[in-house]
């Protein structure tokens, strides 16, 4: 179908399996085998839910008295479902095999939406979805904005959260076409097989034109520079000496956290989540290595004290919701209930914080109530006996 003349047209693509491997510790969703394994482990897809949240927010922000944008989207779980849940009446492009969508489906729908002349293409997914959208849009200048729904989300084409995607999309589409400004931003992805082995090998796969975001679009993920090695070692020495016996520590991904485990004398999966505990003699043992979200939930549910050790993602500032979905909202709430904000131990080198340029740390747990509990300020370990206080904001309201 084609949109009516002069209508503002919003394109929508949902990758229904985006992020499905995150909470179950698979560190991605690429490949049919990974998806099948994730489902067998009890993974629940959330991409359509996040797309619905973005559309609902867009409509809530739409100027009163103006005709709502027409939504042009893929069939079924590739966008139609989310659009109808958000009380839209979408125009549907093509057909899909429900429960068996492929990257080619994303590329095909993206090309069809470009041909239909959409004013903005919203897509829900991760870095792999961004690559497929770019392939489908090759040779065009269709403005694009990602709704974060994947595991890693290293690319700079995503809004900070579904809500901010809706805010930015509404603001962009409400402008006259000649006043809609975009900037080319990077698509970055990694080899998921190497990532699961603990190897970080990011590659630049091109750029997409994204609405200028006034801070509502995330930065590209940046690696920890080698020059931070001394600061990382100082943080590791401090934390290894200060962790308490009898507390169950959930260790998030990252080289800074791995340095702490090295200092404690235990192995740490670089891009996974591990659970450790010190005995009365301060001997550390691994309770669970490369744990799934359900494992972590079980291990912190016995009533004992719990703490989470995390480092923000370089360049982006995310504490939760990017690359560490195994640490779910219920685990975070448990840590906060047992130790208050001391239950969240944040570690970061001064250079990593300086690279944020004063922007707050961000959380996007998928549970607004838990995001609200984290809202405020957090103490960060930045070196040996060195601490700083830094703001934390839910991604959906980080501009206040």
C-alpha cells in the first residue's frame, strides 16, 4: 500500500529477535542457531515492546490539532504488531514468515520504505539490524533513528532509550521538511563469535543520516585506551582490598572489572557476567562463571547481602542496559535493597569519565521503577583510595 498525499509518513521496522541472547548470556542474537538456543534457555524477546513504547511516546508528543503521521511498516512482528499496540492503523509492506524472519527481510522492508518516501525510518534492533537497514537503504538519504533493543548497541545511530526515540522522532517530523536536519553517524558492529570468546574486534560498517539529537542520540562505544592501564590497576588494588567477606558480588563485563577479578585471583569472562564471593579468610571463589540472567536471579535470591560491580561503557556512559542484560532489574533492586546505593559499586578511570564531557551515566534496565531508584548520584572508584561523585540518570529523561 502507499501513503496518502501530503501525509507525514513514518517508517517502522522491528527486528523481533533483537536482543534475545542478552539476558541468557549469549552476548548477541546473530544466527538461527543462537536464536534457537536463546529460546531454549527461556529468553523472551522485547523488541516489539520497546518499539511500542517509542511509538506511544511519539504520539503523546505529537502537536495537538495536527494529523498524526501515517505509519508504514513491515508485516506482523516486523512492525505491524507494535504499531497496532500503540493504537496506530499502519500501512503494511509485503509479507513475512512469522517466527522465522531474516536479515534479508529487514533489508527488503527498508528498501520498500525508502521507495515509498518515508520522512523518517524508525527501527528497533541492535548493531546487526542497523547494518541490514543501511544495506536496504543503500543509495538513499532516508533519515533513520534506532530504538535500542539489541545486546551490544555500539553504533551511534540509536536514541538513548525507546522514550527518547519517540521524543526525537516527534520533534523531527513536526518540523517542515526544509528544517529537518540530520548528521551522518557511524554503524559499528563486532564479530559475535569472537565476542563470545572474549575478543573485541569492532568494525565500522558505514554511516546513516540521523536526526540531530540534542543529546538524545547515544555516542559510539569507545574502547578503554591502553594508557589507562595504570589507573585500572590502581582501581583493582583498591577494590580487591575493600570487598567484604560473605557478600555475593555480581561482576559485570569489561576490562576494568576483569582487572579486579585478576587481583582477587579468579578468572573473569571479559564480556560476560560472573558471580564471586569471599570467605572468612578472604579467599575468593567463583560462584557462577559467564552466568545467564536466570542464574544471577537465583544466586541473589537467598536473602544474603548482594552487590554489583560495573563499569560504564566507554563513550556512551551506560551502566545498565547495554551489554550486561544478564544483570536484570530484579537483581539491581535486590542489591539496592540490601545495601542502598552502596550495593552498586561503579568503577571507572578518570579518562573514561572525562570522555563523557560532563554527560551523566545512563541506565536503561527496562523497568522504569528500577531506573528511578538509580536516579541521582553514585560514588565511583577512580583509583587507589580515590573516589568521585557522578550523576546517574534514566536514559529516558537524561536531558533534565
